[in-house]
């Protein structure tokens, strides 16, 4: 069975020719949305539909996509609010110490002294570095951890575990 990985969220339509506006959650937008790539659209109601990218272009903070066979706003209006996924067959091997978001999200995060902080629930791109949103184990306000060498000390994807060095002021 093919595994699918989240690459973005459809937030709106764009124009009248069937383009959609996507907030991407991938570092590889050019590859994920390349012409001919198959994507799965999962609607909020659970419906799934596989589409093929016909056209892609970046626009402001979004990626604009058009799919084969969808030529008007009426064809794509129903996709608003849906999530986009790419098949595992389109994923490339990464360099050492590089990870896909889906590998990091869900990992347990603990300090160097072994105190559990919580689990990674989301990743934000900031330009300089990614920021990991950690949902605290005991509840409370989320922790924001910058993905930088001074903070993230060890990533064990097989065991879904991350060890971090807590800089002063990083955790309230």
C-alpha cells in the first residue's frame, strides 16, 4: 500500500482558470509540485482524490497549482480547506542529518538530562531556520525550539526521539 505524506493545505482558489492557492509544508515545493506529479487531495469530509499537477508557480507566500482536467474555478472550489499529500514514490533520499517533516513530527523531545518536554506537533519555516512546535507532555503552552546545532543535539528517527540542549530563556 502506498504511503502519502502531507505537503500543503489548499486555502483558496486563485483566479477563474482553476488555480488553487496552497500554503506549503514542504522544503521541496519545486519537486513536490513538478508538472506530472501525482498528489492526493484529502477533503475535510474524508473524501480523497488523486490529481496530476499541470502547472505550478510560486506567488507571494503561496504556491499556485493547476491540475490536469480542472480548468475553471467551479472545478476546484470544492478543494478549499483540503490537505495535499504526495506519494512516497516521489520522495528523494536526503543527505545525512537532513529529515522530512513527517519524520520529525510526532517525535518525543527530551532534554539532555532526560526530562521529557513533549512531542513535535508542527514545523514552521522562518527563513533562517525551521522552528519546531513542541506540545508539552503535561499540557500548557507549546514550546518553540529552533532547529539549530546549538539546541538540537540528537535525532533518532527509528525511535522517534529527539534530544535537545535547553538554552537559557528557551522554555518558560
